[in-house]
C-alpha cells in the first residue's frame, strides 16, 4: 500500500488530476464492507495533509465500525454531469481503493480538530487509483496500481 505522497511520486500526472478533482468536491462516496461481506456506501469528506489522504468520522458511525473490522475501502469522487453536446469537456471521475488505517494517537487526533468526542480518524493507504473520462468518441480509463504502475485503456 502507498501513501498519497508515494502515489504522487509514482504517477505524478494522474495524482495531480485526481487531487484536482477531489478538491472540487467536498463530499465523496465511501464503500466499506459490512460484517456479512456485503457492501455499504456512505457519504464522507477527506483532506490532504502531510503527504497523506485522511478521512474522519463521527463517533460510532457504522462506516467507522466497518473500517475498524475490515479496513478495505473504496472512495468515489463524484463529478458534475457531462455536457451532452460535448462529452469530451467532462472532467471525469476518480475512484480510489485501498485500506483505511485508524489513527488513535491523541496528539494526532487533536491536531485535526475533529468535532465532538470519540471521533474517528483514518489515514488512507492506496492500492489503486482510476480516472475515467471521455476523449472524442472513446472512454479513457487511466489506472495506477501499487507495484504495477500506470496504464491507459481506451474503449469505443
């Protein structure tokens, strides 16, 4: 698994685009796994700090409990609807996958000024980042995977 900083070093162009799209949208969709293995999606916010991607959660939130039990997660950065007359103008969307590691160090938690007491803080470790967009009449998917690198897929 890679920190955001390590991902930036391995795929600087994709990282720059992913970060820009993430910064445009405050709310993201987080996918976690329930006890029975079925998926759960929840709204979440994230922030970049000190070379890492972070997510917080209110105390006792089911998404936090999911991540404590099984840290595997995916994050989808929603996007604006594409212009039907010019699909290539769509900036695309970004999906991240990896693990969310809970941070319990009191000093680190205090530095984030999380609301209330007992809030959860997670540092995201990345295994995959995907940017999907349209160029002309093709769907273009740029994929980075930890230990593999970046590749581009084009579909008509």
